[in-house]
């Protein structure tokens, strides 16, 4: 009963707000997608749907030869909107999880160069979003990046595990997942989670320069090489399993999320 009362408490408090979710700009055949969804660019169905439609368009657009992903404000993305997971019904959570895995797959296999310009905190799903990119620059400010997911009680879908295994040595994957490690830009660079920690004021300029360099490569050769590098992983990417969906939608998980959010609000 206590767990259910917490769920109801957050359901009553949580009121959905509408925001302009993504901002898109194309210059010199480089398209920048800026997440602009609420205060922390939390991932929900609406944001993922907006991303999905734009990625499908840009993948075949001749006007775009490279993609930069960044965030608005002080956060790249704080990951899954846990309040929304708590407040919505099972059908929402199942649809969200399937869409989340689809977005990660689309970005990981995007047929053009991709650069993550990590302007601020990139937590859990926000971290994975950055890891799907070919190259990752992170502002060397107060931002943190990491995967504190298991502590909330949510399992990592197979897609996430495969992307982590592609990016990091196995011992670092274990450290990141089991300990819920959250690192600064300098620490993340040492652990190979990002490629470069750069001054915050130069982040987008350097991301643009890097994307321009990648655009200058023969596109057919780049795409074929990228496909070859990622093909073994692509074969293992799959939709969420029934066990994952069941755990994401269980009352026990909802109670743990409620407790996590309640404790977070007290800090």
C-alpha cells in the first residue's frame, strides 16, 4: 500500500507540459539537432517521435551530409523521464521502451557522420544517445556523464548493452553499469566514454569543424567503413524482450522509481 500511495502521489503532482522539443539548423550540409524539451531534455514519447521523424528524413536528405546532436541549456539529456514512466499506464511504457530502442538503433546505424556535442549533463539514456555517435565532444564544465540506471530498478535493454560494448572495453562497461558511475568530462575522456573534453565556449565551433572534416571524406568510402565497423553489432540489436518490458512496467519498479524521485526531491 505504501508503494502505491507513492505512485499516486507522483501521479497527482505530475502535470504534463508541452515544449518545442527539437531545434534543427542546416549549414554547409551539416545539420545540427538541438534537444529543447523542458529543463533537462528528458526522454519521453513525444521527444522520441520528433527525433524519429527527423532522423528518417535526414538519413535520405541530400542537403545533409553530417549530423551534430547537442542540447539546449545546461543539459544534453537527463535520460528517461521517470516521472512520466511513473504516471502513465503500461501501454505508454511499452511503447516508450520500443521507441527508445528504435531511436538508439537509428542513430547508431545512421548512414552519415554523426558528432555528439555534449553541452551538459548526459545521464543514462542521455549518455547512450551520445554514445551512438561516431565522435563525442564534451564541454569541460560542471557536466557529468554516466549510467546510474540499475539503482533505480530499470534494466538496460539489449540495444544499450551492445552500444556500450561497442564503445568501451568490457571492464569499463561493467564499471559503468554495476557502479552507476557518473564522470566529469576529463574522467570520461580517460575512460574512453568521450573522445575529447573541450572548453564549453568552443564546443559547437569544434563540433562544426570536426563535422566539416568528416564531410570532406569521400562519402561512399566513409559509409561503407562505418557499416563494416558496426555490422557485427547491428546483427545483435533487437527489440525489447518481454522480460524487459515486464520489469519496466511492474508495480515493484514503479515503487522504486517513486522512492528514487522522492529522495531526489529532498536533496
